């Protein structure tokens, strides 16, 4: 199966190959899905293995997880954003919106884009800043993880329009079970009532610096830690501060309320304040360095 055949099997037009710079790795038998910052800079590459029985089905090969199509949704001309869980669902929503010519026939979706979170627990306040002032429709998966994702987004954005897919299904399932046109009509029905979202005030305890946003969060994600958790998972309870002289005091690290910062109780410093500390944290978490 080649890349076009795979996309067609998922109900996505091959146009997505060019729109999202997709490629195919024949050795791994995987679709390669790149992620970019809002300025277009490359962030990482995700492998989506073609066999449905592959385990895992998704794996970040290079770089780190990031919002899919961040550069598309952050464009000034975009006023409507569809947020989904995962890259395939995002491409499905984008495809349902139609080509430029089709979109001009409907003012509801003429300036619309879709983006996908790199996992149900991977929401970050950084993403909220990209969406502020736009109309936002969240299409959440019809399961507990999807509902939890929606709650995470609601903590940072006011005025969201949302819809939880039927139980046990996601956006791609809906499009294949109904039709691309039906998914478009569903989106248009919510676009009629959607208004601009506002960024909620950030709690003082959740404010973090640029270093933490750039370094610590990706490491926690790679380690499988929910960046929104309020307590450090039990299996990481013995994390020690990587600063010289602090790792022998048997002082377990603590995680900030939003899960974005790791603090040393001895020196009260944020672990990850520079690249050296970030790499040390990566080592302590058992996450290998990815070039």
C-alpha cells in the first residue's frame, strides 16, 4: 500500500500529501507526518505505521510532539479552527472543509483550518495563544480521553464551541461511517454559532518561562507524563535534581500544578533552566536524546 492508497482508505484526499508535506518510509512501512511551529520551523517527525495491528501505531522518530498544522491555524487570514485529537482526524476535518473553490461557496468555512493535538493529554497553553481571537470548534473523540482533552482546552479558552463524537468513534470514523459531506455539514452547523475565543487568565502558580516551555514539556511528553497532571506519577517519585551536589540528598523532585515545571526542593530551582539541565532531566526520566 502506498501513501495515496492509505489516505484514500482513511477517506482523505491525496491532496493532503502536498498540503501537509507528508511522505512514506517504505522500510518502516509508515506514513511520515511532520510537525512545524507556527513560523514554519520544523519540530519533529511522526511515524504512523500502516498495518492496523502495529504496536505502537504512532511513534515520534525525530524531534518532539507538537500541534499538527500549527502554521496553518496561526495564519492571520484564518478565523475558524477545528481542533481534533491526532493528525489523521485533523486531516479528515481539513479535507471535509473542501478545497479553496468549494470553501468560497460557504462563508461559514471560507477561512477555516484544522489542527490536531499530538495526543489526548498533550494540550498546552502555548496552543491556546495561537487560537485566541479565532472561532474554535473542538471535535473530541467519543471516549473518556476525548472528554478529558476537551476539559483541558476549556481550562485555557473561553467561548469554545465543542462536540463529542458518538461513543467509541473519532472524526475519521464519523467521516467514513457517514460521508465527507456530512462531516462538513456538522462543522458548518457549529460554525453558525461559534464566536471568537478568549484566553483565560493564567493562574500565578502556572506561569512558566520560555526555557520550561521549550525544554521541560517536550521531555515530560516523551517520558509519557501528562503535562496537565497535578501530581508526579508514582513511577517518577524518585527523580532527583540534576544539579551537582543535590542528587545525593535524597530529595525527590516535585511537579508544578500544571505539570510544566519540575522543581528541586533543595535549591528551589526549576530543573531544565538550560540545555544541560534539560538533558540531565531527560536522562533521569529514562528518555533517550533524540537528535
